[in-house]
C-alpha cells in the first residue's frame, strides 16, 4: 500500500440524533443528492426520518440507513468542497458500510437497501427485552478476566473498542450474571447497561446470517471490490483484501454475530495518518485517544470549516 496520509472513519449505531447532517443538506447539493438517492432507493423520505422528531429513527431498521445517509452526505460534501482525499477507510459496525460506500466499493443505494434489511433482520432475530449489552470501561482492562466472565455467563465480547472499553452482548440474564462476576473480579471498572433494542454482535444474531449472506451475494454483482484493500474489516481487525467480493461477503456476514475488533482496526491505521471521524456524533475519537492518537471529528458545518477552511 502506498504511503498513507488521510483516514476517514465512520461511527455506527448509537450515533444517530435528530437533525443530523441538516446543515449540510441545507447548504450542499452533494448532501441533498445523497438524501434523495437513499429516499428513492428505500421509498422512504430520509429528510423526515433524520430532521424531524420521528420515533422510527431509533428503530434499528430505520436507524441504520439514516446514519448511512447522514455520514455519506457529510463525506461527499467534504470531498466536493474541500478536496478531501482519503487513503484509508474504516467504520465501526454499521459504519463499515459507510466506509465501503465512501471507498467506492458498494454503491450508495445498494448499501442503503442492505442496511435497511440488516437492521430489520437484527430487530426480529431476538424479541425486545430478551437481549442486553453491557459496556465495561476502565484503565488497562484485564481482557482475560472479562473473557472468563463472559464465557461463564454464556455471553459474547461484542465490541473491543479500545484498551479502556469492551462491550458484552447476550441474553439479559447472562449479562446480569456477567456484571455480577465482573463487579467481584474487577473492582473499580465501570459497568454500563446500553440502551439497545437487540444484543448486537452476539451468538443470538447468528440465525440471521445465512439469509443475509445470500442477500450480500446477490448484491455483490453491483460492487466494485478493487478498492476494498483500503477498507478496514471489523471481524479480522485488518484490511479487506483487494478485488475479492467473496471476502467482503464473508466479512459483512460474520460481522453480524462476530466481535467488532476496533482496537485492532485502529492499530492497523499507519502511524502519522491524519484521521477524520465523520458522522452525527464522535464516539470513535475517544477510542483513538486511548491509544494516544488524535482524531478530528466532523459532525457539522462548524467543525468542517474549522478542520478544512483554515
């Protein structure tokens, strides 16, 4: 890979908020074109979903295409107005789809259809209230102890976010058992139950992978995988191979129930790279900070001007 100068990283579910990307939509034809393309692809008014007090924004099937739309509208505006050129692309969970769109691997409309179906399948895989997720936060976490507590409680490590945070996912009962074990084994760590509608990235999601894999294989005819070698893969921790659609299908399939190895993804970004987090909120910035890496977050017009116009 050639010398890397700039990376763009995209946050995933949980970063949504009402009004996201509104200032880009109001001022950029490139942003408006993104909203229009996704609206047409899904027969769904994305401006209503993203800009108004619409309860669907927090329903997974709608959250996922909404975040994708907001992130790509911001990204394409930055490319068009500030000449942003990117060497490395990464995204956390759902954000990986934004990375693949930004890298030119998956067409926007196709990605929107995929994440809409992905979100719907995730929501129906486990009845609301059955699953839960737990963030474990602290300095220099004892990963072996956390893995042991998870295994004993039959829950999974869903997100390896940074040396200071991992997230467990599974049944509500299993999460409660794991939390009690961790309180005893690791005094001083902070345990936070996440407000989620399903136990993402856990074995409970595995039953939907076969059907989603078939959907991905059908979709792959529209992809351009030549540039996939510039995109980080959550489930391997490294980069996707270039020009290998089957590897993309495999990675995106396994990501549904597999762990997001974000700590490894961050470490795979070459040293000295200027990193921009592009999305409605900026959760990834803190994960990079735990590695001593500075990230510039672009969440609105003000932060964009501050980052690029000076």
